[in-house]
């Protein structure tokens, strides 16, 4: 009868070990997440103390901390699944259909906040399908371009497989209305088609279609025209922009210090969400803003580098597109906060408060972390196990 030590040796000898993930990438994500959690606490503590029945300033912070823990758990667990298993057209199609159904369900039974239906309520929890659409859209598009070779040679196959699903997701998101989500979904999927090498002339008709659709949205929803008038300096309700610029300007070079900002005292509403960059500028100053942008740039650079070393086309186009989408969201959020472009509800990734976006972002990054782990590669086991195997042979 084999001893316990021998049984353990046999299990260890047949085990397939994973290489370590890219430490620089994962560490940068962790630093960004911790910084974001601190900023949410700072930006929301006054609002939470006013709105909370108990007068506690920790309500929003605790909620965001739970989302961060769930997101980190998602990253840790999902990064251990081979990313190549997501390169499945059949599964991706089902994911797109489910996502479209959820986006349609929001329009019927969704929770309405500030005139927009973007959330599904599940008991005390809320879920935002448009965030899921960013993920499923990129995974679907990456699977199509890596397995359906006809999309490279046929305009109509490209239209049917690639464009129609994108139009469906973006259209449903825009009707909520959430033009910023529609922009992000469309941008992510178009990046997949760009990085895959599909002929650019296939894109031209749809670029014109997108421009026409945005113009139609402006006509049908007058409040968007008001935002453009405000941006052009032709009057309107520009309160948020003025307060955002005031916050960033008053921060100076080094900022007022963490927790010492004034805009959180209900001068700039919902500071922990779309305008959290204004709070960063006020409390951390120009130095803090620049360091944050450098951190984002490093994560994007490192993510693209990992994607370029992926052994499959799916991994390459997925990784590059996710990093491009991350950069797009950062640019839009910062541009809005600094009055470089009209106001739109684009969250600052890993910083702004929000549960669905946090968990989805971590899942997106988990596949890239998995690429850096080189799944399936058999490496030398730890020295402890090597020593046990040597002792077993001597015995």
C-alpha cells in the first residue's frame, strides 16, 4: 500500500504548472484599483454622510470596496482559464443573443434613473447590460475574425457576420438612451476588425452610417444638442463643466490633499462617477493627474505587448482591442472633465464608482493576464517537489 508521501509525489509529478503572470501588468492594475477606491471614498464621503440614514460617510466606499473585491476575485479565477477557450463562434453567438435580449429587457422593465433606463434590478442589486455588451461584443468579433475567413474577402459576409451584430448592440444601447455606451461598444468591435486586417474600404459605408446615426440621435434627443451648445459656449446649463474646471484649476500643481477637496460638498453632483477626474485634479493636482495618465499608458502599453506575443489571432485582436477601448474611455472621460469635448456619461475605468463596470473590466483584463501566463506550457516544478521526486527514486 502506497504511503501518503508517495501518493503526493505521484500527483505532483503529473501536474501541469502555469508560468507566472506578467507582474508589472497585474501590479499596475492593482495600484490603479487601490487609487480608484481611495478617490471614490474621498469624493463620496460627504454625499454619503448627508444621504445616509445613519449619517455614515462610508456607505459608497463600502459598496465600492465590495465591487473591487468581487472584481479581484474575478481576475484571479478567470485568469486561470485558458483564454483560447473563448475563441468559439457558437458560444460567442449565444452570448451576443443573450446580451441583446438583456438590452431589450432594460427598455421594458429597467430601472429609470435621471430619465434613462440602463439598469436591471435584481433584488437590492443592479446590473447594467450595456457594460456586458462591451465584453461580449469584443469576444464575438474576435472569434469571427479568427475563424470566419470569408469576412476578409466578401463585403456581404463582413456585413452579416460583423456589422449587423454591432449595429444591434449599439442601437439598443443608444435607445436607453446611452450614447456613450453605444460609442464604446462600437469602438471596441471596430478595433477588432481594424487589428484583424480587414480591408479598410469595407468600413467606409459604415463610418458614414455611424455619422448619420449620431446626427439622428441629436435631432431626436434635444438635450444632446444643448450639450453641444454649452460646449461651443452658446449658453445653456454649463454648471457641471464650470465646477469641474474650477476643481481642476484650484488643485494647482500638487493639489489640496486627499480628502480636502471642496467640490464634493454638493457643488459638483455625483462627483464619484463621471466627473471623478475633477476630484483627482483638485486633491492631487497636476502631478497626480499626470501620474495617473502615465499609469494608464503603462497598462495599455503592457497589455498590447502581451497581446502581440499571443499565439493565436484571437488573443492578439482581443488584447489590442481591449487596450484600445480602455484608452478610448480614459480619453473621453478626461476630455469631458476638462471641457475638450461635450459632456457624455463615460466612466473613468477602475476609478469611477460602479459595480458592473468594475467586474466586467476585471474580467476583460483576466484574459490578458492569462495570455501572459502562457497557459498549457509545462515548466519545471518547484524545488521542493523536485527534491521529493529525487528522494523517491533513491528509495
